[in-house]
C-alpha cells in the first residue's frame, strides 16, 4: 500500500508521516529532504543553480536514499549528509530548483524508481504528481502563522537563531512561488483528504489519518 502525505512547509507533515510509518511499520520517504540533498550539492558548486545542471545531477543518480521504518538517511559520496539539509538556506535553493519543470520530471522518475513496495511518502506533491495512483492520499495544512510558529520552534530547538517574522515571510514567499509555477503548481490532489491542523495536536492528526487508512484497507 502506498500512502501519500502532502502539504505546505511547516504543516507538520513530516512528523505525522514518520509516526504513521512507525505505527504501520512500513518505510518512509521524505521527498523534500531529497530535493534538499540536490539543492545542497548544487549550492556548494555555484550560487545560482541552473536547470540543466540540476537535471544532469539527478540523472547521475549520485545519492543513496536509505528508506526505513520511521526514518530515512541520505548518503552522498559515502557520507551521511541528512543532518546538513534542514536549514532555511538549503530549503530556499530546493524551492528554486523545484520550479524547474524538467528537474521535477527527473526527480519524480527517480522517486518512482526508489519506492519499490509499501511506503509512506511525504512531500509537497507526492499524491499529486509523484504517485497519482497511491492507495490513499492526505493533504495536511495549517494557517501560515501557525506553520511559521512551528517552524520557528523547530529551528530554535536545533539551535538556529531566526526571527519569527522572517520565517513567516519566507513561508509566504515559498507558498506563492510553489503555487504559481506554470507547470506542476502546488495544490492538493483532487482525491486527497484535506486536514486543517491549525487547532489540532500531532496525536490528533495521526489518529485521524490512521482511522482513514484502516477504513480504506477494510474497503479494499
Ligand atoms: O518540504 P521541504 O521544505 O523540505 O521542501 C523543500 C522544497 O522542495 C520546497 O520548497 C518545494 C520542494 N519540493 C517539491 O517541490 N516537491 C516535493 N514533493 C517536495 C519538496
């Protein structure tokens, strides 16, 4: 069974997807982190990544993505780079390369290659463009202010000093850029279950999703 969990930055989709993977004991893929890995490699090469270089990088299949139950690691040239991908700077470059249509096509092909069987696939558009045939699709969202608050707390806990206003601005900017892409704009899949988590705890969201999955399995 393939379960996709999509949503905008700071919606809490990663936390929830990881919990669902742990509860169901099936592997987990965080697609945004793979985007970030390519962004990280590109931004170490040059300041402004270009489309051709980004596409060629994915075509070279330079990463080793280790999907596991509740966790994922990305290795590059034999080194685990997962811990270096969480910052706002890498996220910004990831959002820029995500606006290149041919890059998106290539990375989506790559995702379909690495997800062999059952998985919880988390991302922006996993149910929309990567696995449109997924068994069950969720779209998790929250207000921009709530998402900025969550992201700010997450970065603070990691020891990064960023102002709330700056994060809110960056979230709005990224939402707009992602939604306005002429090809592959960011939006929920038509058959996705939309969950607004602004006033929900992680536990409530997880329980709600699990109930929907069990209902879907019993109907299969
Ligand atoms: O979820 P995230 O913030 O780690 O993702 C970083 C960027 O990657 C995001 O701004 C858009 C892009 N992305 C995408 O276009 N499609 C995905 N499935 C995942 C991420």
